[in-house]
């Protein structure tokens, strides 16, 4: 079909305002035109290994006909019908049943949203409903952590702990409380991992006691903090914080927007990897492998029962495109690929090799820390590897390394002085070798450039 709008020359500078973009960029953006497998092709025709899977989301890789066909078939059958006021559709019902079966414990109730921010926003608003319905309207304070990212609505941005993002925008100050970072690499000199873990768990307990448990609705946490620098908390931390929440009647929201759908080798990681069954799991991204927007929160039956005190409770909250039939059809096709291609097992098998190959980067200048789990990793760059002295933020080392990678055909995600890596889960061993090889070259090039500029590395 001819479309008059497809003949124009691509130029976005005047007409597009990008998320985290400048209001008046000097140049047009670089475009991605197509993708296949683990690769994308940019506007100049350069093929790039997508080491970040879009934005931690294209889990089954690009150009999956099964997903495209499922979406097309659903669009022809029923492209949309509202999910409001107990109106259902076929794909979202099937998807709810599949996710409830996969979720831990009694997490059986699905509330669909349009993405991760709206999933977390919904989870927090559900806790507001719980507080109001149970005659404790003051029990609405939330505890979160430095470096967390939970989204970009007013409420979820308030819960995020990437403080540089708040420089020019307002947040809700009164009900949200941030704990310190849980980055083991930045723990105090000489402190053991166990002592660090215990201190971080104790910090949560102290905050709950300080605020008064009767005032604290919930603790929201990513199992691994993704865009906050791929921070893997110490072993036992999740269990410890979960037990503290249980002790004080504080609800636990596990934000699995990045860690779900195979990234850590399981559909959900909370229980399978970290041994906790939260009150709410939120998810998005890998749910459809990013083919179309969709998010969800999975609520426990017990939480729903506790909220529905008189059997008449209503959750007056939702989005037009929630439970969108085309998105849910895409998610069902995506889940089928994850299962039939045994991508969960693939991630569990490949992960040790992936992390071991990345570990080899520690031999290079600049590399202070390499960390990760499953197919999610971060490399942190420092000026001095012995003292862990950070590089000046102005040097934008993450961006420099990412730019060197890009020139060599690899996309990684710059996150301050860190680069994040989360390739599509279909990546092979050989492709891991290519990824790590390019990253190593890029780090060497970035280190050489800094040295040429007179920056002394390692003292
Ligand atoms: C852990 C986490 N939670 C929530 C979100 C927000 O999801 P969305 O951008 O789909 O609204 C993100 C996005 O990157 C995320 O990484």
C-alpha cells in the first residue's frame, strides 16, 4: 500500500523530543533501521551487535516471525477492546493464566499496564488502596534505594534513586525515602561482603523503625539494579530485606522489569534466583521482547484478599491500552519462543562463560569492577584500580567506551562510569567472544586516549 508519509527524508531534530534528549539538539539523531537476530543496522548501513538488547528488552532477538505473525493475526481478529470494568479479551486472559502459573507462591492476579513505569505506579497505588481500605491512611511511605530506577511517572520517578535525573524535575519528597547504595564494589574499605550485607539489611530495618512501621506501605527493589549501574547486591541481601519487611508488615515490591523473562535464566527471578516471594512483582520489557509495549504487575492472592475488606473493593486505576490484545498476543508468542527454544536453560548454561569472559577485562587499564548475573553485566571504570578512585564525571568514560565500541560494531549502554551489557538471550558462545573482544579493544582505545590527554591511570 502506498503511504505518502514514507517518502520523506529522515530528519528528527525539529520535530522529535527524545526521552532524556536535549530540547534543541544540534544534529539529527542516528537511526536504527532494522534488526535481525542479535544485530541491528543503522542509517549508514553499519551492522552492530546489540549488546544491550534494545534497552534490556529484545530478549528473543530481532525479526522473530512468530511474534510478528501473532500480532498481525490478533490485529485482524480484534485489534482493541477496552479492558476496563471487567471486560476481557482472549490473549490477555491466556497471558494472565500463563504468568500466574509461572509466578511464585500465590502471586496469581495480573494487572496489565503499558510498560514498567505504569506497572510500578500501579503497584504503589495498589498499596495506597490497601492502606485506605484497612483504615490506615497514613501507611503510605515508601522505601527505595540510591541508584534504583523504577520509571518516569511522577510517582515512580520519585522512587528512583538516580539523583542526577532529578536535577531539573520535581519529585514527591514527602512519602519516599531512599536508603544508601548497595554496590559491593563501593563498600567501605576492609569491610567483608557479609558485614556489608548485614549493614544494608540493618539500614532498611532502621529506616522502617524511624518512620514507624505503621506508616510504611512498602519497599520497592530491583533484584539487580539495572540502569543504576548493574549493581548486584551481596548474597543473602534479598532474603534479609524480605524478612525485615515481613517482620514489620511492610509490603515488598520486586521490580523485575529487567530481570524477568529469562535475563537471569528464569521467567521471574525473585524466587528462583533470590529465594523470596514478594507481595507484588512488576514486569515489562522482556514480556514482549520489546516488540510492542506491555507491562504487568502480579499481585498475591493474600494481598488482594487483605485489600478487599468488605468484598466490594474496586481498583479505580488503569490505562486505555492495558491488556492490549495485540500486545498480549505478542507476549504469548514471545513466551512460547522462550520455552520452546529453552532460552531459560540456555542463559543458565551460557552465563558462567559470559561472566568469565567479561572477568578477563579486569586485566585492562581503567577496569575497576566487572559484575553481573545471568546475561546482565556491568563494567565499572576507574582512574586508579588499586584505590578504586573514580574518574571525573566530566570525562564521561562510559560514553567514551560506548563510542569506541560503536565504531567497532558493538552497542553497550553508558551509565556514568559504567557500561551495561545485556545482549539478546539467543546470543551464542562465539558471539560472546566477539562482544568481549570488541569491548576489550574499545577499553584499550579509551584508556590510550585518556593517557594522551595527560590523565594518569593507576597513579
Ligand atoms: C528496573 C526498571 N523498572 C522500571 C522501568 C520503567 O519501565 P518503562 O520504561 O517501560 O516505563 C525500567 C526501565 O528501564 C527499569 O529498568
